[in-house]
C-alpha cells in the first residue's frame, strides 16, 4: 500500500478504521443513536468555536456545499460568488441550479482575496442575499481570510456560506468571530476519516432565511430544513450512515485531544514551502498560503505525470496534480490532518529529491535537508 499524501483523502488512523467496523445500532429506531449524533455535532461546533447547530449529512463534501446553496437560494435571488480559485467559482453552478442569479466577483487566483477591494465593490453594490467564499481553495492552495471577509459581508446584511472543507481544524477558525452563517466541512480532509460525510454549521440568521422562504427548497437530499426537528422527534429524514458517523466521531475526538494540531500544521507548512523555494522550485501562489497543502509549479523539462508516477512507483507515495485550468501545471502535497507529521513529510521530500534527480531536474539544494532544517527552527 502507498502513503496517501494527497490534499484529501488523507491517511486514516487504525482507531478510526476500527470505529467504523464496530457493531452498530439501528439509527432509525434506537434513540441512543440520536444522542450519539447530536453529541458528535456539538463536539464539532465546540471545536469550530460556535454555538451554531452542526448537522452531519450523509454525503461527501460537495453535498454540504450544494445543500447550503439549495437551502438559501430562491428563484432570482442575487448571490455574490467570490472567486479566486476553482471551488470559489464552482459555487456559481449551485446557485444557478437552484434558480439564483450568481454575480461572479473574480480576483487574481495567485493572491489571497483583498478585503479592501471587496469593500470598495460592496460600497457600490451590496444587494445580495448571500455570498459564497472558500476558506482554503485546495486545487491552488489558496487561503482566504474569512475572519475579515465574512464580517465585512455581514455589515452589508449579506449572509455567508464558507467552504472550509479542506481547512476546518487545520487552520485557526472561529465561526463566531468570523460570523459565518453556513460553514461546510468534510470527513476526508483535515478530519482524516474516509470520504462520505459532510457537516455544516447553521447560524440563527441562516435558519431565519430558510424559514422565511416563499418557495420550497427544490431538493430533499440537499436540504437543511429536513433536519429541523430531528432531535425533538428522534427521527432523521433518512437512515443515517451509522458506521461512517462512528468513524467521524473517533476522528473528531482525536482532533479534540490533539492540542498542538494548529501549530503542527503551521510548522509543517512553513517548512514545506521553504523546502520548495530553497530547492529552486516555484510555489504557485504569491500570497494566501494554506497550512494544509503546498502547491508548486511543474518545473520545465518534465511533466506532472512523470513526477507523480515516479513518486508512486519508486517510493510508494501518492501526491496529486490538479485540475481544470491548473491541470498539468502544478503538483500538490497534502499535509493536512493525519498527514501533517514530520516523519511523513520528510519521506515525501526525500522521495522528491530522488524523483527530480531521476527525471533530470537539478535542484539547488536537497528538499529533505531544507525541510528538516526549517521544521526544527
Ligand atoms: C475536497 C474539497 C471539497 C469536496 O469536494 P471533492 O472534490 O468531491 O473532494 C469541497 N471544497 C474544497 C475546498 C475541497 O478541498
């Protein structure tokens, strides 16, 4: 088996795998499961620093994004889509699919969103029901400062949906301070459980907007309102994936017990960037570096496939390329969650040193050595 050093899915611990294989209760008829589900949700809310209710939905990260848009969008609503990356722009599709009218605010994909420029734009045009913003746009590694952007939008009465699928628990984030109305997370990124679950935190303002809709939500599965009374009625809208939720709970408990998780992500990420630049390779971004993924450009003289194949075949390490407009142009190292450890990343850079050498790409210095020097500072 290879090491999955990709920006999702990430490596899953034995404890999480075992939790998923436990004997399970009937999630429809056994009320202990309703308690277990709610406790898991409350733990997620606590770790994200919010009193807002968390809901876990049976579906991959994308379901959270779609359910948030489906639940807030009514026909012809104007929605501000903040786009400086692939997931950022992608929100426009969900908005349009549910009858909304997306306004795509496009900014440089190599720079973190500039709040001052956004403020100038909002001064002139702020007639939006809600806005979408991506905290960490994983295909390019872009981190946006939602702690500034979301409160700015809120000042204009604009609700916010934040995609934190690849950053939640790996980057400092307080949903309360950032005033995020709906935050979306996923099981297979920093959380380090297998793919299959998404979770959302829903503010009182978002609930009010959902409850005061004039038209019904045009979906059952991608719909946050169907969970409204689950606890009171001890009834889920559909049979919950109980084993997946056992695994998620174990993973979330590991995060809760891991006091150094944010510092470790920061340290590993900084050292990774130093290894890349010190070796003479080029990071994709100019600003807004996420602590969960490092993205560097494929050097002249080779291809992404050659690098990825050599890493996998010779070293049993899987890295990722990217997609859409970044296809073929960059390599991504995922150092989120259970991947964000010094030993795993040392092995990655050691293998990259050898891979580049084999492919005839000369590096200025050893990435492994640069990483080790930087990580120990
Ligand atoms: C992984 C991820 C998702 C979930 O989407 P998939 O492409 O299906 O994995 C959503 N948003 C972001 C920013 C992600 O990194």
